[in-house]
DNA sequence: TTTT
DNA sequence: TTTT
């Protein structure tokens, strides 16, 4: 429940392949860097100056799984989430703050690349859901600047790649009771 | 799941008290008329001309229940939903179309009136959830232009009024699995 | 100036080529039909049922010009506008209402088709800005159900086709005073 | 012009009175801290846990002027802007990043407090547009963590307070050419 | 670091 | 009437 509105809507391209991690209980968490571009006319020169804004995205749940499997460096995507700033400790012991766009069960994601891209490989390792047995080990790594929100994550030890193109993900859109 | 984005965001005031109905299985359905105001400068006269746009809102589920209990004529509200156009038959047998903003489990509502208004009276009858026993009868009334989306609705036979100010409603925000 | 918020955000595909008209003073007005898709799980069968919602879009100004030139049947597009319902008279003399998404100077449009589509021809006639001399004649045609908002429009007598891919359009984004 | 979408929509309350500064050429720049509240059900305890997210807002132009004059600590407001992260140097010489919601000519603001609040006093000094003569001096102060985006700002030396309730601000909504 |  |  929200006493307020906190909504972010972005359309942009991934700067790299997504990074997928897993919570101890096996839930996927995906980090993205998303670029949104804007050009503006320089008042002096009259030139059109390109300007890129980079956004740090964190995805959870089913959306995260789909993003981890199907998005790749360069992918164009629509994202709806909420702003969240978390505090972490720099190596100098001082507080730092990082603002992220959190896409959870209330958020939305739409892949905007055309037909036939799909489960494209990319050079990166395939990212599937890890075996149960891999969900242990380093998930309690110290939370760094990129660190975890809800405890630590385990890196998938392996996993089977994707298959064909997925349905778009908007959690809980299905099985609505009316 | 959505292969596209269909989102409406409104802030406005109710033109009348909400109308609450119930589906055969007891789910609340609320209809609202919402006014959003805009002024523009007349090019001829330079005068600031007010212009009101009226929106037809349909709410379902828990949001509908809260809306029915706490919103009243004049209430200011934030609404997030989706556009939907439905076809109905005019008395002349011709097709008509009505476009509505549907606020369901994926939507959001925020009451924007200040503290302490709450279950304010208004002249209308209090609208609570009807007794089980009342969920029958006329819910198969013919669907008119204002008619139902998913079959017919029953009018609540009675109900106990509201109490104090509710929590805002954003379905499924609670109990998120991370 | 707005005493309220009235915002629509859509991502979908055009059902046909855009229709471009011109106001007496030469401003472009474009009409689009936009489909947004959604699937939902049928409660009975458990089947995934596709559902398409059609939206009537009206664009003005610079955005309209770009849309008229570069969008085609099937194009995927992001649109931000506002809801507006206008009244018109049916042939039976009765009032009818049509709700549209108006994309004007405060709106936004983003073409989401990948690289290299651009000024693609389509089978339709090329749609450029008409000669001054063509901005007369039938612009006072009676406003029908698809009729004009602000007076009538003239159909472009001719025009030169498009060129290469345009910059995206977000009116007034340029030359911002800071 | 934007090759992408970068949009933030917030409804929340000010944590303090707005801070107004002015650019060398006299344009208002306002900083706000805005709280959006959300509650979630704790999985362990089942308790409803309140959670507040703080957002740093920067406003420019006419919107900034209105915000500086009429918003006060506690004011409830709707804001539409874009995400922007700027880099600054910590005292230790290291890079830091601050993410802000920028509300410029493409953004929107709506005051959501009920009627008759208006230019309410608050304990802070009234913040009006400074005299021309005051637009000099320290506007080249070193940019700190709260520092300027486009050069430095001058603090208003004084200014006359507000008057009555203003029209809401949505720049360029007026004088639209149709 | 992405896209056009 | 579009898309996947």
C-alpha cells in the first residue's frame, strides 16, 4: 500500500548484458544499466548536442527472470518501476547513496526489439535459474555499492540457456478475478 | 501479460458520489465520473478559458471497495488505470461505443483530500459490502450504456457505513515475496 | 495550465497508415488507430486469451508532421497525450461521443521500430506539407464522427514524400533556456 | 528532442520549505525534498511497516517560481519530471553521484493541498524574485553536493512575498496554436 | 556502457 | 485494422 505515488517510466537501451543474481530462496534479481538519450540545442552554437542519461535498474521476480534471459547489451526496453535510494558504506567508511529504479511485482517491462531477436545468445554465459544446490555459498558477500537490497545474492553456478521468445511480463496480469 | 502499454494517469474531482455495484460473486464494481480541469489562453481574446474534461472510471476489486466507501462527490483523487472501449447497443439498435478508464488490480488509486475527511457522510447512502444474502436478484439487469463489463451487477441491498480513514489502496503491494 | 492531471501513455502498433489533414492555417493534424495488446488467462479454460484494445489518436503540430511522414501501418510507437471526449451529431440527430488521445505540444511520440525503416513508402500517397495554395477549399467540410476538433481541415492537394529518418519529436525540448 | 523516454511521476509531501536560487540571468531554480510513503506487510510479523522514500527535486523556470512561492514544508504535490544523475567531487577528491528529479519546461507540477492554503507563511523568509541588482555576487560559488547544474546560482537578497493562490503551472500549456 |  |  502506498501513501503516495512513486513511478518511473523509461524507454532506453541496455549498456551491457544484464547481471543476474539469486536470493537465498532462489528469487532472481537482475541489474541493468539503461541509457535514455536526449538531444538539446546549444544556446551558443545552435548545435544539436546529444546527451545520454544512465539509469541503474534493479528487477525482481518473474520480470527479472525474463529480463535476464532475453535482454542483452543494446536491447531496447520499456520499464516501469519506482525510485529507491539506498545507503551503503564507502571503503573510507563514509555513507554513500545510490538511486535505483526498482522494478518489482508492481512494475512492468516490455521488450521493444523487433521480431526474431528473442533468446539471442550474446557472448555472455547463458543465464538460467541455478540448481538448488548452487543457492548457497557466497550469497552473504558484503554488500558493496552494487550490493544487495535484501541480503546477499548467489551467483548462478551454471544454468541452461533460454529457449524461444517469451511472453511479455507483467506480473499478476493473469488470473485476474473478474 | 501485455504486449504493449496502456496506461492512464488522472488527477481530478468526482462529479458525483460513486456508484457501487456487485458482481454475482460479490466483487465490488464502482463507477465514477472524474473531472480534470485545464485552462488555456484564448488566442483571440487573450482570456484564460477554463475547460473541463470528464472521464468515466470503472473500478474493480479492493480498490473499488475503498473508493465506494470513502470517495464522495467533490473528492480529489489520483487514478491510474487503462483505457478500454466497449460496445453497446443503442435503443435504435445501433452500435455505440463508450471509452472508460479501467482501474483493476494493476491500477492504483490515491485519495488526495486532506486528513480527517475519511468516511465523510455526503447525502448518499452508506455503501458497504452487502451481505451474502443480498448478492442475488437483479444482477442480470440488461446492460445499458452504463452497463456492466463482465455480466451484470447487483445493487447492494444495504450495508454498514464506513469507519475511519482507510489505508490507500494499491493491490498486491503487500506481502511481496522479497 | 492545468488544474489536474490528464495523461495517457501507450505503446502499440498502427492499424493503418496515418491520415494527415491540415488546418486552414496549415497546421498538420494526424489521426491514428493504435492497437495495444494484452493477454489474460481465462478462468474457465486456463487458456491465454489475447485481447486487443484500439485507441483513436489525434496529433497536432510538429509531432503530427513527423507521424504523418514516418509512421506506417504496423509501426510500433510510444505515445503520450491526454484524454479528450468530443460530442458530435449522428445522422439520426442524436448526440454521440468519441474519446480520443490528443497528442499536442505537451505530448510526446517515439518511434520504436528499429533502424533503417524510416521514411518507408507504403502504398499510400506521400504525405508532405501542402503548398500554401492548397490550404483552402474544403476545410469547412461538415464535422462528422471523425470530424475536426478545431474547425475543419483541408486535405493536402499533393506534397513531396519524405526523406531520411527524422529526429524523434518532442516539441519544445530544444532551446530550453538553461 | 528525445531518443527515449525518461519520466518520473511523484506524489508526496515536502520535507522542508523549498530552497530558491537564481541563475545569473535571473531564472529561478528550486530544490525540494519530497517524501513518498509506502507501507508493506512484514513477512515475519505480518505487521504493516511504513517506509518513506525521499526524493531530491530540482525545478526550473516558471514552475520553480510558483513552487518557491507557494509550496511549504508539508505541502502535498504532484510532480512530473525526468531522472538525472550528476557527478560532483567529495571533499576527499573522489567522485560522487547524486540522482535528482528534474522538473523543467517539459515537466509538470500540481499543488494538491486543499483550497485556501495558498501563499501560506511558514517560518521561512518569503521567497520572491530578487531585484535585478541582487542577481550578482556569489553565483559562482563552488558547486558542492547540492551544487548547481548549470553554473552557480545567486541567493536572492530579498524579495516580496507571495499574494494569493496561483494558477497551477504547466508551462506552455497556454497559447497553443489550435 | 547503449542506441540513432 | 496492428503486432508477437
